[in-house]
């Protein structure tokens, strides 16, 4: 099976194009959304868009894509009707059932996928598949960011590993390019969580 495509980071965002794309998205639409933040760099989330009950905005993988139907300040690119990350998995049922039941995914539930225990270093460009009871199945492609505070590695705000062990919501991880061999911007290691609004997504 061919590996995932590596999204291109736009040189600048087109607000009009983003606004038009947001207008075509409803809750339940499959989307591919690229974000750029200071803490996590550039990353793309592919999954199903939902209206968040807490913030009342369209989100994908727990991250808002809009505010009052205007592009979220971190949104760089948006494609509606993208392929749901669940649909390219030949073992399609296990992760979906876990998400619906609120259970944690078993590490061996999808043996045809990349190993969730794949070692990931700070700065690696990775493709990670997650299952979350609230957000369903989604993937994140981006640069892994290590924290010197709590020995965790994250991508796009989602925990990939802690102390070398896979995070509970990780189904699979694939290293697309090692640190220093890709052109994605490299965020610094996280030295303090503080009150940053970009705090990591909890397990």
C-alpha cells in the first residue's frame, strides 16, 4: 500500500478561498485541514468535521477550522469532501467500533498499519492515525514536537508517546522523514506548558 502523501505548506494563506471552502462544510463532511501554529508548526488533520458542543464551531480532530464562519487564524488550507482516514483502512471496523463505544484502541487492532510503537524523535515528519471517542477517526501529518517537561512527543497537539510508550489514542505511527531531511518548519522543544492556549490535547 502506498504511503500517505506529504502535504505542501502554503507560502501564504488565501482567506477568500478558505472562507469559500468553510461555507461548503457541514457537520459530517470529510475534510483535510492544514494548520500552522508557533508551538506545533505546520500539520494537517484529515477526518470528519463536527460542530463542537463546547465552542460551537466546526472542528476536525478537536481543532477549530472557523470562527463565525471565518477561517481560524491558524488555518492555512482546507479541502472539503476529503477521503476519511478510516476509509483507506482495509481493517475498517475495529477502530470505528472503539470510537463509538468510547473504548481505547488495542495496539494490535489494525496489524496492517504502521506500528504505533514506532520510535519518533523531535523534528521527525510523521503520519499518525488516532481514534478518539469524541472526534472519531482522524490522521495528523506534521512535525513531532518533544517536551522536555514530561517526556512526551506530540504532533498537532495530540500525544504520540509518553516515556517511549504509545499514547492510548494512537492507532499507528509512520515516520515519513527524519529530522533534517524535510522542509517543514521545526518548532522548538516544549520547555513549559504554562498558560499557553496551544496546550496539548489530553489523552
